[in-house]
C-alpha cells in the first residue's frame, strides 16, 4: 500500500493532544523561539487616553539559541524599566502601547528575514483544519474521510474545483484546488500565512474572544521552501482573489509526505529543514 493511501490517517493519530502535537510534530516542523509579552492592568483613574495596562516585561524561551534575539529582548526590558528617555511613545516611565511595541518588533524581525505572519486569538498549537477535532455523524474522523469528500465535491462541482490526488509530483497543483475548498469553508491540510503582518494582527485581535493571543513570524525562502520544503505559494487564479488580497501563502502539510517516516510511536522527518519561527504570545495577568 502506498504511503499516500494512509497518509492522513497515520498523521492524524499524532494530533491527539497539545503535548503530542508539540512534541511529535511542531517541534520537528518548526525551529521555534517563543517570546511572551506580560501585560498587567492598571487599577487607577485615567485622566487622559493613556493605556489602562502596562507592559511588564518580555520573556524568551527556546531550546534553540539566538543571542541576537536574546540581546534584543534584554534591551527592550531595559527600556521598559527606564524613565524619561523619549524612546518613541511618551516621555514617561514605561508608557509604551502594545501596538507600538509589536510594530517595533515587526520591523526588527523583518530585518532578520522574517517575512510571513500568522495571527490567532489563543495560544493554540499550530494545526491545519483537517486535523482538528472534527467528526462526522458516524463518529469517523474528518481527516480519514476528507479525500472521499474532496472527490465527491469535485464531481458535484466540476467547474469550481478539480480533484488532484495526493501525489508527490502534483502537490502544488493540488494545493491550488485545496485553496478553493478552504475559501468556501472546508477544512484542509493548508494553513494560511500572510506577507502582511497587519492582516495577521487582525486575525489575532479582530474576531471573537481573545485569550493569550499570539502573532507568529516565519522566515521563509519562497522559492527554496516551496520546492524543498512545505510552503505552497498562491497562484493567480480568479477564485483565489481573497487569498491574494491577503498577500497569502500556505504551510502545506501535504508536503510532509516527501519527508515523513512513520515509526513506532514516533515520526521522523528525513532531509527536512525546519522553518524558523518566532511566536509572540501576549499574556494578560
């Protein structure tokens, strides 16, 4: 039996818990650096439009070392403790707005080569829609029934979407069709990312209740990571207008099929270069 015949089913077994997702998948797919922005409320009368919160400090956690990033975090923490230095927002002690801080960090990370972004309103592990906790009325996992669902939709609406099998030589062509399905609300193996950080911020803060929201920064070489990694670029199809307007691309989990080895209770990715990622997590204390 070919790997593709059981690919979603095998991969889906590792999306059982946040710990499993992190340890078995995301820690191998991404080279992560996590920065936590700690926010505390200010319980005092406000005479003007100053924030009702204070940025307490930033914390960097990672199993990987990045001295440049650590130095930058240390400098920001010194600034947050300083007073009257005219550092860009107000000439008062620690009066930076959260938006100002994030804007400055976006600029800094762009200089380091981080060029794609993703926002979410909670600190969830990174999971494409196809592997989220979805089941049909018979109790079957969505990821196990997706392929037949995709095939049936392509037969029902042949002018809208074409069926492209999960084949290593056709992964980007398949991604174009999956993008159409995702545009119409069907969960797929694609995860949206954007070249526009402010669109990512909109998804982080603009929809629904927020709880420890996070903004993710990705360092992506578009041509190399598309050819030799798991990135799929948006192609100029009429049906992808919304995605193009968001200046988007995808992390394409179908492309893991080129690297993955399923071993007993473990996944190995052979000849795969993890994507450098900074996770900026906001915690309200």
